[in-house]
C-alpha cells in the first residue's frame, strides 16, 4: 500500500520520485480547484437532443480555457507550471454533464517494460494507447485516441499512464488553450541521444520478460550501431560476440514449445 500522498498523485497521473537529498518532488495546485462537492445536474431539465458533434462544441464553448494552475516543485523550489489531471476533470466533469456528453474508454492497448532511474533504481515503464468514445445525448458517438506514459517504482504505473492519456484526450480533443505564451517563443537545441552500450543490451537480453519481438528489434539495433560483433563476457565468464550471444539466448528461450 502506498502513502496517502502517493495514492493521490497516482490518481492525478503524477509521478513522485525521491530526490537526491531524500525529499520528494511534489505537484501542488497553485490556483485553487473549483469546489464540486455539492454539484449535481439540475433535475427536470432535459438535454438538448442534438448530435454529438454539436454537444461537444457546446462543451468546448463553455470551458473556454484551462490555465496552467498546478506547480511542480522539487526540494521546495518551483520547476514549472502545468495543467493537472484533477484540474482538467474538474473543468470537463460538470460541463459534460450539463450537455449530456460522456467520455468513455472503449479500447486500451497497454505495454510495460523494466527500466531504471538515473541512479540505477529498478522502475517499471508503462505506456498505453486508449481509444475514447465521446457519446452525445442522442446516443451517437465519435472516437478519438490518446497515449499516456509513466515511470513508477511500485504498482501504479498503469493507472498513471491511463490518467495522463485521459487528460491529453480531453485537452487536445477539446482544443483547450492555456492562456500561456506560445511555445515557439523559446528554442532549445537538441543534443545527441546517448548511444546504448553492448553491456546494456546484454542486460536486456538476459531479462526473462524480453519478448521474441523485442529480441528481433535488438538484433536490428545492434547491427545499426555497429556493435553486433562487440565482445561481451557471458554467463560462463567467456568472451562472446553480442550478436552470437543474442542468437543463443533466443534459441534457448524461444525453442519449439517455448513462449
């Protein structure tokens, strides 16, 4: 069981990771969220029975914009502002009820893999693609897709990825502006991505969860990087080419009758 703070962060689609000095970064609402504790749809008020695309346009019109009212802090220092999951749902929830609109996950495609933090702590990376159906008051619908990604130390990665995907779908599908300066006003030069080492590929190959498809992809990658024949020290403390090591482990793991 996680702490109350961890559970709340997971529900909001946030990742909390330990900082170098033992404290934790945090996401806080620098602008108060609307109080929806007493909110209920008005009784006796029928929805306008309009097509879903008209109802969705009315939702967009009533929301207008959602500012970046949440602040990310680390070691007590402000890092950046963002639009959190709770703020987004608080905006869309009552307005979609008002117009008889529902946003329902229809199809989910998850993926998971083992990862490590910068300090080498084992983590779990979760990604998910979700197809959402937006239903109108007449029961007709349209679909939209979004993806979410998260890293987690425990068992909340999937939930975080899903809430991130939902937030993205609502904000992008609703074309909701932030009121912030245009991102093109700043420019960041992209550096070269770090090249993976033969040792890191060896570690991944040895992981029991590495699938047949991933092994085939690794074969392609190490050839492209020119490290196919790079020598590594295998489990018998003998030197072996990385490509030959990959082939051998693959044959042992995925022989006839294997996974």
